[in-house]
C-alpha cells in the first residue's frame, strides 16, 4: 500500500481532485501499514467518512489483484488435475506390476516343475512359459521406466504448485483494518480548555510587557533637574 496512490485512487473514483481528498482525508504511512484520518463537520460524519474510505481502499486493493489471482487459480486447478492423474497412473502401474509379479512367480513355478521332463509336448509347454516369463519381465522393466517418468513429473507438478502458492501470496495482499475507525474522545478543534489557557498565558505575558514598557517610558520622560 502507498498513501499517495491511495489518495489518487479515491480521487479518481469520486471524480474529484487529490487536493479535495486531502482536505477531508489524511492518509499516512506506506508498505504494510497506513493510517486513515478523516475531517468533517461533525464527529459522526468523520467516523462515517473514515469507515467509507477504509472499505473503499480495501475493495479496490482486492479488485486490482483479481485478474492475476484468477489466472493463478486456473493454473493451480490444471496442475492439481494433472497431479491427480499422475497419482492415478502411478497407482495403476503399481497394481499392474503386482499382477505381473504374481504371473512371473507362477510361470517360474511351472518351468521349475517341468525342468526334468523330457517329452516333446512338455518341452513345448516349458518353452511357452519361458516366452511368457520373458515377456512379463520386459513389461515389468517398461513399467519401472514409466513409473520413474511419472514420479519425475509428480515432483515437477508439486514444485509448480508450491511456486503458485508463493505467487498467490504475493498477488493476494490481505488488506486488514487492524484498528477500525473510532469516534475521538475529545474534538480535535476547537479545544476550548487549551484555548483558554493559551489566552490567559498570552494575556499575562502581554500585561507584563505593557507594565515594563510603561515603566521605561515614565523613566525616560522625567525631566532632568
């Protein structure tokens, strides 16, 4: 937030000059904290004016970042869908790998059971199991590579989501009214008690100055004998 930019925003929105805004609103501070002070014909109007400006600045600040936030949220949704699809693909690979492992164990068991068989028919069966075992091993190797690729993609997607969270935090400054506008306990002006005291002090000072002046005037006006 910036005080000068806030004043300019209010002036543009209300169609008035920045000087006109400054006549009724004082905005001080910059960075993460600003103070808004209102001046009006009564305490109630000042309170209402300050509350209006606070709400106005908060809404305009949020609206200014809305397009960027929408883009980030859209990208985040896409990345989350891709991440879910990647997780589902890894889960399917794990299930397929488990099924292939069971088949590999079964094929190996059939081969071992016919290891000492010498008949031609049993030999062809052994060759069939050996071929299926080799195909199963190849499919398992392929699944291992696919799983590694999906896991790499998953790491990239998680990093992208973290980066989007950081961008979202930067593009979504939370404008909080930490101290809401309140009606002052004592009026800023006129301060009657202070004015009375100032008048008394000034009167006493002027009175003493007049006495000193008169005394010096009398002394210089006496004739010399």
